[in-house]
C-alpha cells in the first residue's frame, strides 16, 4: 500500500509524509485503511477506502449519492465523517487506472474519526446504537429519494436474494450444492415467511424512504467511553431507497443474539432483553414518522433480514466467495449457518417479538403484521 502516497493522497492534494498505514478490520466487502500523514508539526489521520468492484457495480453513482447524504446530514448538524475533495476538481471520489490494469479503481478519502472500544453486551451501548440509527433515519426522512439517482434498488429485497440463491444452487459452478443440501432445505422452509415483507414492499404497501440498509453494530462509531458514547453512524455505501423496518431489524440481527454451539454447528437465539432495548431506542427517534404498518413490520423484518443474509452468504459460497471478504475457505458457509440458526429461532419467537414492539409503540398488531 506504499503507493498510496503518490497515487491517492497526492491526487487529493494532501501533502506530507505517511508515517503509518494500517488496514482496518470489520468490513465485509471493501478494503479500508487508516493512513497517518505528518506535514510539518501536524499529524492528520485519514480513512482511505478502495471499493470492491464485485460488490459495487455502479461506483460513480454510489459515491455521488454518498456525497448527497453526507452533505444533508452535516447541514442538519448531525456528526458524520466529511469527504475530502480531489484537488481542484472538487470531486469527492477518485477514479484511477493503474498501469497494466484494465479496470478502473475507485477510492475515497474521508475524515478519520477517533473511536473508542465499547461492548455490544452493554445495554447502554446498545441503546446508544439504536438511538443513532433512529436519528439517522429520521434525519433522512425529508431527503427526496429522487435525489439519489440511478442507485441499485432493493438492497434488502429478500425475495430477489432468494432467487439469486436458487440460481446459484442450480448452476453449481463450484460443485458445492450437494454439500449444503441441509442449509438449502432449511432456507426453503423459511422462504414464504422471510419474503412476505419484501413482496409487500414491492407491491407498494409501505412508504419508499431513504435508509441506511446496513445497520450492523460495526457501522456505528463510538467517540466516548461514557454515555451517551458519541455514537456516529458511518459507511453510507448502501444508503438508497428501501423499507425502513429493515434498518431496525439489521441492528437487531447484528447484536441481539446469544451464540452457542460450534463454528460448524452453531446454536443462536434471540435475546429478548436486547431486542427490547434496541426497539425502545430506535422508536424513540422514529415513532412519529413511522406508519402503523411500518411499526408492525419491525419484528417480521428481523426474520427477513437474518434469513436474507444467510441466503447471501450461502450464495457467495456456492459462487466461489467473490463478494464477501474471507479469511478461510469455509467462512461464508459458516456465516450462513450462523444466520440460518438465528433465523430459525427468531421464527419460533415471533409472537413474543411482535408483542414487545406493540407494547413499546402502544399499538395492537395482529398475526399477519398488518
């Protein structure tokens, strides 16, 4: 990565000497680096990210949409990382072609926010995360979806993600379908319930909103070890039109679980206490903007997003691990199994989860979630 000095930072007009480059853990898709630059007496840290072309099919569109979202939040006084402009052009992403490479690379440089390490096991931290995601979604409620032009639609389209899985299983390009027959059978068992919400969204039963779409715990940065922890929502790659209940649900999926068993045979259960904390925090920021149908969809979306991610990991495994970064050959399969185990447990506990949402929101929700 030493060539960042001349090729990336210099194009951004950033002067000085690099004193440290470190790849950051936690991201599943793109390569992200913290780069420390000394210019005279000043030491500045930058976040430098290279997009994964397998994951980002419209990089210029996605990056320009990130600028729209970032500027919208900053105008409202909501803290987020600023995107640096590229020299005199003012563009806030960089497209380069390296010698010997046919495909363009897309990079961005943004403000590096210093973070502290906190635990998702701390109820106060979970509450801060939920408030941050709720505040983020509420702040975007007046951003017209048409401002985000040409972006991929339906990131959380569970029905389409299932179709991609069945196609991958049928094509079997890596000869792996037979070994995951059990996982495919369980995902088939969940399909109707998991896809119901996304099919209803496609049919126009829920409002179209601008949402984050990737509200995992790692996408909140905490700047203080003390409450309220200075929670800042980050990583706007997936911000686009979508159904808002998935944002609540994905934060639950990433944190409100009790994990047992082994890597190859996981046993994952929903933690109802954590579910309640997240629901309280999220609804406290969004309840005035959500429709009754959106509130009713919050618990079912928890099942949908978890089954969807199991399907996505399994699809990537069947296709040769092209989308998600892996550290070992069975990583995608193991993550699929973990999320599948969690989805099966959520399904068993759905009535309880619906009741928690109804209690917090002060509503009555029937069995269909309508």
